C-alpha cells in the first residue's frame, strides 16, 4: 500500500494529510517537553489523527493537544498513575498490545518510553519517530539502578531483562524508523539492529531574537538532575570565578546552592520573555549534558549567542565548532575549565549572524517537509 499526500509539502505551513486514518502513539502526556512539542507538530500535519498514550494529564497539556481525541491505555486508571507512571513501566508493553488500532492506515509512534510496540493491521504502515531507545533499559541502566530505591533496585535485573527482549523484538513491528539525531541513529543501530533516517525535532527559532546588549555572565539552562551534570558547571565556575546564571529546578538544586560561590546565581523558573532575554544577553551558553538532541543550544544560537558544550550526543548535529561554539572533551570540571578558557580566547571571533543562520536549519518547516516525505515513501 502507498500512502498518498493530498498536496505537496509547502515550507512554512502545515500540509494536511487526507483520507487515511492516522493514529499517533505517544509514551505519556504528563508535561510539555521536547517530545510533546514534536507531538504538537505531528497533530498540525495530521489534524484528524487520534492520539493514544499510557497516562494523560490534560491540565498540563497545550491547547493543541487538549483539542485532540486522546485515548489512554488502562495504565491511566491505576493508582497515582499521573505521578508514579514510571513505576508501571513493566506493564506498559502489555497495555500497548491491548490497544485496538485495526481501523488505522498510518500509525506514528513517538518513542522514548514504550510506544512503538502496538499491534497494527497488516495493511497499515507504522513509522516510529524515535527520541531515544529507552535509556533506563540500555546505556543508562546502571545509573538508574544505582539511584533507585532498594526494592526497585532488587527487582530491576529480572524485569528489565525481559523488557529489553520485548523492546528489541517490538522494533521489528515498525516499517520505518526515524531518529531525532545522528546520536540516536547510532543507538537505534546498536540496541535494535535497525537502520534509521535522521529528522531533527522542530525548534521554533523565530521566537528568539538577538540583543545588542550582552552581559558578562554565562548561562546554564535545564533540570537540576544528575544526567544533566549541573554540578560540573558549579564546580568549574567556582574555580574560574566568572559569573554564571543557572536556570532550572530539580532534586540537585539545594545541594548545588550550598556549594556554589557568590559568582553563581540560581533561578528556579523564568517566564518565557525572561528566558528569551536571558538567552540573548548571555556571554555564552554552557551545556554540560549528553542529550539525545538538545533544544536548548539551538534556542541559544537562535538568540545570537555561542555555545560551550560537552562534545557528545545530539549537540554534534547542531553546534558547529569554531563557528557557533566550542566543545569540551570530557564530563569533568577540569575539561570544562579548559573549555571556558579556550572559549574566552575564541569569543572575539564569534559572529552572531552565523549562529542564527545555523539555528534556522532546525526550524519547524524543515521537520514538516521531511516527515511528510518519509510518510509518502511508506509502501
């Protein structure tokens, strides 16, 4: 079967997909983050699509998602599911296979938690947009197990062994896999033994603008959680004495405040206009995480500011070393301090217009065009 587009993609606006029935399966809908922004864009491309998910907190969703027809698995009815959904992870494969998608011609799974394992009709085409194979099952397993409570730590070896088997076998149910970065394409190849095309997630770069006034402080933005490595930024800037603004909340915040020097300022939350100003006026963005893609560096570049990033993960697709930023080689304070010193020497060469131009490669219309092309190639 070949799926036909009603009209060719046109840059800058959504193209409607007509006639075939479309289902979008998203792992869970409990907050608005990068994966949910992708879902919003998919709903714009396929406005008649039905959404399926394990857990749905409507109060925390955007208007465009609330307008969609959302169906949950039976996980949503379990006690405290909106808060403790990750504890129900072992049940999610079974819950996915209970979904009846026999009436759909096109299924798009948005995979970061269990989503791709649905059972489709023989005639249906299944495209998986992979934000990441489940990190807690694969390369982050030992980190998650180390931080788990004693009961979960004891249960994880047996349960996650079975889930890895299901995760890999269920990847064979997908007709086409799309990865959100070159980094994720390599993880898909490693863990699922499947090839995939890279389509970067949409970043609304037009809502960020450069500023003529730039302050002396650096900027760090993200959740204060271990894998984001905010501790590296604190330790490195304690040593350099340079001013740093850290924006974000999370379990590490209280400890980081205790050890940070007076040159480091913390803000748990900024309104959108305040965040735009923080990006545009920062001396540079410091990015310490190994992310699947990393929207924050693209937003900083769209604001005309350079990025100093840990040179692993999705950031290798977005930051151009020597043009829009620099990389530091290891996730250590020593390496970051060295990166800051090199960054200071390089900064006079930086051209904000180059960063803005680079960020525009990730504007939403590019995502739209490539997704529609990928769907049009399904047969």
